[in-house]
């Protein structure tokens, strides 16, 4: 799911502080591009953590509704939570898979990594590859 969340950029002597009102948290960056990158990364991480905990993601606020000071910039950051998870959630999980003994023996003889084959097949079946 892809969303665009408002962020508030506040200039400081060392760069920018970034606040995400919909998540009530923030980050920082050395310049505007870095601050936006850090915001996208932090929102992506917060979002997949919320999903893992069974919580709903907040709906993005309207840009016009975000209160800010005169020296602050309000802009949007897009986050594709599904893509963020694919790129960053690389932990392995153990799944029990059953296959005929003869097929397992043939795979072992051919030095085929069954887990890699299963991953590739799932990606293809889910149209992720």
C-alpha cells in the first residue's frame, strides 16, 4: 500500500529536524534530500512495525490541515509499505514443506537449494519477480 504523509521540515544549525504528525514522531537530516530520505525510511519502518503488531496505519492528514511555524516547510513523503517490507524485512522464517523423498533426493543430487527454488516460485506465483 502506497501513501503520502505530510512532514514538517524545521531548519537547524546542523540541518533539518523532521516531524511526522500522523505518527507523532520524527527524525533528522543533514540537508533537505537527506531529511526526506530519513523521513521515508522512518515512516516505512514505523508502518511495517504497526502492521506486524496488528495495528492500522494512520490515514494521511491533508497538507492544508498541518499546523506549522513560519520558518517550517510542510511537504509530502510517499511511502510504499509493501515495497519497503520487501527491501528491508529480510529475516528468515522456517516453513515446513513436504515433498516426495525421490524428489528431495534428486534435488540433493543436483545440488539444488530447495529453499531458493521455493522462494523463486512464490515470487513468480505472486507476481513479485
